């Protein structure tokens, strides 16, 4: 049409095309936060599905929780701008990114997040769908959002619709809710230490620890139990009932295997009215979360943006949860969660993983991998702290990267 302005996709806006995708590994903390050295609360006799084997009960590192390491994805545009992201996935994820996923980005316009996600997911569906492959896709997707933000000179939270509140409010995950309370957090989530294989003695220890924390934290502070997939429906029901009656537990998290949707539906029916059932950190994609929501498995879903499919997929997951009246409280994941949560009414607070070994003080969640990673002060982060292009963080040059594959 004469006089009309041509709109030919993102190139009309002059954004630089994607030149190159690279994948690296890093070890020792960072996005693979289980990869810690020495004594650390996160590896201190925590109940897991492997706790039925006494030889794997004391330490999660003993069964290999830290074998993957961190995945770092870099996406470079033709003008030299580099977007990056970190998640869990290590060397096998590097292979998937370099040898399979990179082809769907290079030479393309960085605004094509939907099309790129769709091609990454459906091209890997025959061996992917959940787990490692979705971690790799998440890493690429987050790096793409970071690049897009940097090219546009805007924080990712602006690209997602803008902040709906002035600050993020956090609960703390770690072994010391009493210290978290003094640091200004709104609640504390404890790891469960004893699973069904440790019998009634283990159950009594679980209740005793919670009761001790209730005494130290007072009646109004939220206390939650993270069960890391370690229980069965019967044990989880008994734990939920006693923890509610005796200690005012706020929620029971990830009590069962993420594949046991039927068990979660039963647990939700069995749990005392008022106690919340939460899960989802090891669930992936809109289809996995649809199962949790349609089968009425839980009150709160907890997708990890680095494991569920990235920001592009989390948008779909969160919209569906919103229509079902479920809260979305993402699992950990630092700035990648913060930029999302601040834009959502159905994510009224967020998780902060206390990665100090004690944990007796606040340190950045992905330390030492990122520079500029904001941390809660008095349990809060101002929305203005996110006001930097992309996700607003840089890679720490002191953390060595290894690139095992090229293409
Ligand atoms: Mg958890």
C-alpha cells in the first residue's frame, strides 16, 4: 500500500541477527548449586528417593547429584552483543546445544523466541520431553531473552509486561529458618531429613526438628518442609497431619515422585484443610504442569525456569495456572525467576535458596558464577534492582569455563 511503513518482522526494527551459539561447562557452585565442596547444609542427610539404600542416605553427592555441573549458553549477535544464561546440565547438555539446538538460532532474528522454542522442542521430542534436554532448551531460551533485552536496552521484566509491584518478597530455603526470620524473610523452608525407610524413629525426628524451629520462630512465621521426592502417600499424609496439628506447617513440598500425579491427587485430598501441597520443580513444559493442575495435585506449582523450558514456556505454564487459581512460586533460579515473578500477580512472593554453608548469612544464589546478582536485603529485592538490560548479570571471569564441543 502506498505510503505504508513496511513491517517485515524484527529486522524492520534493526535488531542484529544471531551469529553464533556456544555452550560451556563450569563446576563448583553456580547454577548447579548442589556442586558444593566440604560440609554444607544442602548435603547433610537430606531425605531422597535414594534414602531407602543406607549407603546413599547421608549425602546426595554419594549418589551423584552433582555429576552434571553447570551449563553456560552464550548467544552472540552479529553486532557483537552476547546474551548468556546458566542452568544445570554440564557436558551432555553442551553436546545437545552445540550439535542439535544451535542450528535453530544461527542466522535467525533474535525476536523469534516462539518459533525457535517450538523448533527446539519438537526436533528433540523423540529423545527429550523432560529432564536434561529441557534443561538445555531452557538454557538456550534464557540466553535468547538475555540477548533480546541487551539488544533492546531493556530488562527482561520489561519485555514480560513490566513489574506489577515495587519489590520482591522472599521466603528462605535452608536449614536455619530461625536465622532466616532474623534476616527479614517471610518464611523458612527446611529440608526433610528422614524418609519412610527410617521408620517411626525418623518420623519423630522430623517432627521434633519442626517443633524446635516453631518454638524458635514464633507462631506467625511460615515454616515449610521440602521432601525432595522422598516419601510415599501414606508417610506424606501422616507427616502432613502431624506437622499441621503440632507445628502449624504451611506447606509440604514435593513429597512424592514427580511421575506420581495420582499420588499427589490423593495427598491433596488427604492433607488437612489449610495445609498447602506444593510441587513442580522437577516438572517440565506446559503439558507436565497441565497434568498437575488438571488432576488437582497441588495448591502451588513451583517450576524452575532453568529446567521447565525457560521463560518462553514459563509464560504458558503461568497463564494456565492463573486460570486455575493456582499460585506460581518458581523454584530458586535467581535472576531468571526474579524478572518473571515481579511481572506476575499470581506469583506474590519468591524463593531464595540460602547457599551459605551454614546457612547463617545471605549470599548470591548462584555464587560465585555471576557478577551483579542481586540479593535480598531484609528479605526483599527492590524491582529497581532489576533495571539493567537483559537479566542484568555478567559471568564472573574468575570461574573457568570449558567448551567440550564445537560446531
Ligand atoms: Mg524443593
